[in-house]
C-alpha cells in the first residue's frame, strides 16, 4: 500500500547502508570485510585486565576468496 512521506533528512549513512522509503520487493546490501585482531582485542566491560606475555596475529591468508559474493545480487 503506497504511503505519503514528508520531508526526510539524512545526516550520514555507512558505505554498505540501505535507505528506502515506500514499497520494496527486495533489498540486498552487499558488503564484506575481514578483521584481524590480537589477543584481548575484543574484550568489553569494566575493569578488564588482560596480560599477554606474547601475542602475534597471523594475517597470512592462502586462499584468494573466503566466501564469494558473486551471486548476492
């Protein structure tokens, strides 16, 4: 069912964001990323103590594509 939309102000949108107004059949946001982080990198909370005597993050990736996005249209 169509609707009437008044003024819309968009301040900012991310690079893989989707914005739509009205009827929609299919929305396909396409984005990919790879994150490398060392020991204790994603800890959240209050008063966290992390002691790492030795930390090394292996960023070597032998394959060319982890998950293909070819058919994500």
